[in-house]
């Protein structure tokens, strides 16, 4: 049988579509990554990838081999998980994703505390405001704020996060204070939009006397990084939709002021997603339990910095 490290490297190259990215992901050099894939190809007597100077694409044989290779790795992980469960000493790498704001404010500060408690578990944290494919990208745990995807993943709810529409005093002085979602449209306010493939941020759902209503907002600024939107809002460039925990200090200091308070946004659900497995990896279970408790504590503390009027 081919070496397990060679199979693991093939799977990461396949999933990431890039040899260098797979090498960084598995913490080896690009030369080692290329050598492992080449060794696997020699063992199998086939080409798994078609390489050019600009891209690497799986061959038909590579596409056939990939799901079986994933099954081999999953079987090995389940065997290791069963042994670790007995020995009560989980170890290894844990691949975790989170949106930028959630990751920076809620997850990253607690990763070091988790590492202190479980030094043999190495958390590989990826932060991005785009929607990630947990299974396709080989992730163990994913945090999500907002609507849950329609998938076969297991879900652990971590609570509801109040959200707020807000803008800088300079913007309000220049453009006026919108009181409702209708004002955003009718008065032509500049809305700062989170945009990435599959994003629905150009449509803000707000609570109205008639019930939830979607408003097709517009604005000259859009980005796939929520922290950039906050910076633009602080600079007086427009209205931003944010979870309170993300902008609590700015609200408390008056650097940002709530707007559209007559039609506020509904709370967003914070959840943790992880793949279905017969035996859940004890690393994942420990991490999820640890984070669930810590996140609730941090959320309460951050939301106390600024309490939305209800």
C-alpha cells in the first residue's frame, strides 16, 4: 500500500488545487509535496494530475482515486480516534474555519487557552468571510454566523447574536439618520456590503411591523472582509450591518451610532458544524465543548459593553 503521507498529500493537493497551498497546509516544503505525489504516482503506475506552469488539474484516474483515498484517511482517523478515546490522550492536527469577525473576536483568543490545556492537539485556524466547503476542504470544525447551509453536516448551536445597523456620526451629519429600512432605499443611503460568491448581503432582512422584510440595499463599497467594512463605516463611508459583539466598543464610545432602530435586523445564529462520522474524533469533540463554553462567556461580556435598546 502507498505511504499514508503520500495519500494525504494527494488529497490536499486535489482539494486545494495547488501544490504550494497543500504543502503549506501540511507544513512541508513544496519540493516534499511534489515528491510525495510523484512517489504515489509511481506506486500506482498512473498520472494523478496534469501539471502546467500555471495550474494543476486531476486526471480522470485522479478523480476516480480521490474518493477512495478519502475513505482510507477517514478509516485511519476513526481507528486513531477509537484508540485515543481509550487512552484519553487525543493528539494531532485539527483544522478549523470561522468568519473573520467570529474568528478574531471569539475563536482565536481561546485557541491559545485550548492549546494550553491540550498541548498535543494542534489547531490550524483558517479565517474567511466566504462560505467554506467543510467536507471538500478537509476541515474538521467550522463556525458559522447566519443561515445554515443545506448539508449533511452535524450542527451544534452556540446561541443567538444580536445585530445592529450603524454608521459614523460624520456620515449621519452628512446624509441624515435613517430610521427604517425604507429610509435606506428611499433616501439612497450608502450601504457597506459583504460580497463574495454566494453572498446575500446585498439584501438585508429587517424586522418591520408587518414582519420580516428584505430590502435590496445598494452602495459604492463592497468587500469580502467584514473588518474592512467596519473600517469604512468608522471613516464615515456608509451604513454597515454587524453583530453587536463585533462593534461593541465602537458603539459604546459613540464612534458608531445605531440607525434604522424602528426596523432592526434579527439576531444571527452562531453555530458549529462538523462532519458525520461513526466515531466522532475526540479532538473535535473536546474542541467544540471547550469553545462552546468560552464563546458564551465572551459573548455575554462583549454584549454587556453595549446593550441594544429593545
